[in-house]
């Protein structure tokens, strides 16, 4: 099932890559809370000096933003068209095609991982294996920051499919994402839930976790 899901996601994002890049090029400019938590993540990972992997980087704006904060970040995305656009837009940065389900990275290779709305397209049953992969590639003491669409406190299920404009996607409760991280041996540092902004439909969740130092 995971391969067919990945193929569908890759094809869908290839088809809208140019439009997506135009729409979200300056998204962080209008999102002060998002800039704040990504900035805090950068402050935490910068002293370690390790690289940061932006997983599901799309056309690369968040990768570039991390680099502007003094963090040596590189991007990985499932969509070859997204990677092509990222390389054109940010030629001095590193971008690679790949999947977070099987990262071509050594154990403990990175000091940080940013997964910004990239876990929402994964079938819920595949998430534990993906979180194990996050934990595998993080160096001891490294941090993982996740952004995703979330649910309210009254939601009957921890994962809820919704009609995403690109391809199948899920809203995830923050508690559920925290449980997935805990199952991968990661420790919660902070969480945030913000209300939908103008022209947004859903609550947004952010979870910051770390791999314990050994």
C-alpha cells in the first residue's frame, strides 16, 4: 500500500509543482508563529553544528530559510519536479529526490529534521515506521520539528482524512503525533496548536521532539 500511496503523492505534486512554488514561496512572511517555532528549532540545532534535513522540502523555501538562520540545511522531496524547481531557485543549496520512508542517510547523520506538512499524506498505518526512520537518522541530542494539520479536542479519532487539494491527506491529533514520536524513542520538548488563518480551513499542529543524548 505504501508504494502506491507514494506514487500517487509523487504524481500529484509533480503536476502542481510550479503553481505550488508560486503560491507558497513567501508563506512564512505571513506566518509569525511559524517563523517563531522554526526559529526556535534553528536555535536548538545550530550549536551542534550538524546538518538539518528538510524532509518533504517541496520547492525549497523552508530549506533556504533555515540556511538564512545559520543552519546548514538540505532538502529531500518525493517529487522530482519539486527538486528541479528547488535547485533552480536556490542553486547554492543541496536538494535530493527521496522518500522519508527509506532515507538514504546514515544512522545519526543529521543534527535536526524538519518535516513541515510532509507526514500528512502518509497512510496512518505507515507512520510508526516513518517515525522510526526519523529517530534513526537523528544524532543523539538532535531535534525533530513537525508541522501538520491537526484536530480539535472533540475529534473522535486521532487521524481524520480530508479533501486536500492535491492528494489524499490526514489531520492528526497532536497527542497521536507525540505518541508516535515517543514510540520511536524521541522525547517531547514543546507543542503548539494555532487557529486557522484567513482562507485556512483547519487547526495547525506543531510538535518539537529530540533524540536523547547518549
